[in-house]
């Protein structure tokens, strides 16, 4: 069964095509976070999913089983947060690309937890590399960094940058908050955690800006790079607000990159990234 969600018009139509050959269940995500009825509707959607899974697979999904899964996922989020927090250091012990590699494509695997713990032990005692502090500290925001599409991140870090923080869905966004393991109703606890993710489908999506303010300070970033996939209209429009926040409020140089999965524009992106870093370095030296 494919469990899908309505975060993107393009995906919603894609689900119709996938449903021709696959069992499909679509969760309708409310898109007005401040609406009084939104949470009630979202909880109802999760209860429908639970009933559908029980019927389709002949299982009983008890509250205790949900709590057990919640504890597992909270542990995973905690370990990944600890790895991400290593990037707050003045001399981070790994690169943004290396950190991204530690994101598992499948959640809740014990072997991955052991790997996270080994990584924390190894990087926590690693001496800083020479020259690492000369890298420009980058906060990367925008669309997820899908597996196989890390090209822009690699360009940034091969041209003088160090991505110390990614707030996107393959970065910090889904792991900033845990699910309440002690809640009376675990379905409601799940609903609250995931409904408050600052996805660009939300309107208004002020929480995304709140998160960016917090992360920019904690990770001491020197610029903001906003990645937008072509045809991703929600992130495209929100880049207006992110640019205003970065430049007007935070006083940080900002670069918006719109691209796709093709490497055809890599050289152009590299030039723009180098220009951004030059601006940062001029400011740092007091020349700007």
C-alpha cells in the first residue's frame, strides 16, 4: 500500500496514476494551521488510515504498539539531532554532505541507530581539519534534498562553503520535535507533531520563518541559500518571505537557486555560489 499526502498538487495528480496499479491511501492534510477545525480533521484522517491499515493487513494497531513505535522514532530523531548539533561547533567535524549521508532511507532500523552512535563517538572526539574555519557557514533551506539529487549541496561545499544547517525535510525540519510518548491518545500526539511541521503547503507558514530565525542564530550562519525545484510553486512563492527575512531582518546575504535534477546548470549555479561567498567574505573583512 502506498500512503500519500496532499502536500503538492503535482503529487496529488500523480497518485491518481499510481492508483491504477497500486493500492493507494491518500491522507488529506489540512493547510490552514490556525483554523480551529484543522486539527480535528487531521486527527480524523489518521484514524481513517489506522482503520484502513488494520483492514488491509489483518492486524490490530493498539495504542501500546503506537507508543512503542513512537519511542523508536523519538530515539532516531534524538540521535540525528545530536549529529546535526555537531555542526554548531566553530570547527564542525564533518561536512553537510557527510551529515546528509547519515539519513537512513528507511526509519527505525537498529543497525542505523548503532551507526549513529558510532558516528557521534567518532566525530565528537575528532580534531578540526586545518582550514575548515575558512569555509563560509551556510544555512540551506527550501525543498528536500532527495537521494541522488545532492548536486547543489556538493557544488556549495566544493566552492568554499560549509552547509552547517539544513532546515528542509531531509534535514532538521522533521526531527526538531518529538512525539509525546505519554499522551493519553497516541493518535492525537502523532497528529500534533506532524501537523506543526512548517511545510510550505501551509498558509500562512509563519513557523518556517520562526525556525529559520532560531537556526540562523544557533548555527551562526553567514548566508542563506534557498533551493527551489522547478514547478514547486509553494516553495517558489515562499522564497519572497525567506529573502526578506534573511536580508532585512537577519542581515544575511541570500541566494535563491531554482533548478531540477539535471546537471545542465551546474556551472551557472557554481558561479552564483562563488559570488555569494565573495560577498560574505568581503563583509567579514570589513570591505563591504
